[in-house]
């Protein structure tokens, strides 16, 4: 009996130190995200289900108020990777920044144009102020694309607010007449009018990308691949684990309102790419707006890891019914 007890204790001790050793081997990384909406839900869900740890990385998720600020954090080495507005990453690369996009969260513009109730036509915006998070952000880029389409660029003032919460506060306080965003974070007493869904304008658009420095791609390719696989698994889990997805959205978006949580959940299901390639057509709409038509997508993106997951059947397995 004593011998058996000693053997049991020895086995438990070895298992304990083995688990400690495995935990110690996890690579610690900091990952930034610039949105508190559906475009970050895949990263949130990957954290919630333990996907990062599954692939050998201990990931700290931090909110950074806009795409251009995420780009600065990537260049400064403050984050290992990050979700940032695609147009902000492209603009930085065109200026010589050594960044590369390995995932596109969505390849169509899922944002909406919200305005004050008295505004019924886009022409009513003449002389008004619109809010964006920051100049160069996805909200800024899409706002200016819409204004250009309707010939209103010189008649509407665009003002940067700082972040999504600040845009909502400015709308609630009647400092702005409208904003292009996924949803306005305003009190229930405020009733914004949905002027248009941008996806109805009929063009593809890469909303956000997961970007890394090219140096990190060379130094730690296994870490980047682990992040890509964990993110992709997180998106798939949103489809299969609704209760867990609700929990992740409530936590990271800091929401208690179940209606708003459901809105983000439904947008995640509808818009997040199951195969998150950076598609040329979705990039070209941004390049056209910048006057940089014809620049190869490889200048900004590397689809190697997503294509590898596709060839290996990794993504198909995630969505295969048990």
C-alpha cells in the first residue's frame, strides 16, 4: 500500500512539473485591436476558447482606439500583431513601413451610415459635421468614399473624435450630424436614422487586416502562423458556440445590453470571412480611392498562411458538422 501511494505521489508530481513546463514554453505576445465591433470578434473568441494557448502562444489582447494608432504600435514594437484598418496599413506601407497583412477580417464594407432623425437624404448633410474615429481610419476612409461618390466632399466637415465611444458620445451630444460606423454606442433614448448600408453601394472593401512587421514574419514565422490558426478557429467557434461568443463580446466590447451584443454577434456571423484571404479586388477599391491603382496586392499582403490552411483542409474541418 505504501509503495502504491509513493508511486501515485511521484506520478502526480511529474504531471505537475510537466504542466508547469508546458505553460512556461508558451510564447508571450501582445496583440492589439482597433475596433470594439464585429471585426475584432474572431480574436476575442480565440482568446475565450483557449485557441492561442492551444497553438503555443500566451496572447494578451489590448484595445487601441484606431487603425493608425495600431500601425504606430506595430512599428514601435509595442504589439506583436494587430487588427487595424486596411487603408491605414496600406497607407503606411506606401510610405515605406515594413508591415504585411496576413488576414483580412471582411472583404465587403459592413459599416452603416447613421444620421440624426431629421436627415432623410444624403443631400441634407451639406454644411453639417460628420464624426470619424481618427483621420486615416476605416471610418474616415469610408466616410470620404461616400462623400466623393455623392459629390459632397467640399460641403461636409469631417471631424476626428478619437475612438468609437467618442463618436457615439459626440452624436448623443449633438456635436455631429452623423457617422459611418458599425453601430453607434448611444443611450436607448437616442434614435439615430440608418441612412444607408455601405454594402449596398456594390463594391468590395477590405475592412480590417491582421498585420505584422515583416521582421517578425522572418524571425518568428511559427508565432505568426499560430496566431493565424487561432484567429481562424476563433471565427469558426463563433458559428458553433453562441453562448461563449456572447460572453466574449460582452467582455471585450464592455456591453450589457443583449440587443447590442446580438447585433455584434450577427455581424460576426454574416461578415467575418471563414477563409480570411486578403483579396485583390477588396484592396483595389482602397487603392483606387488613394489614386494608387495598379499597385500589386503582394506589396501589402501575404496570403501564404491562409492558403496553406485551405490546402491542408484545416478550415473545412472547422466547419464540418460532427
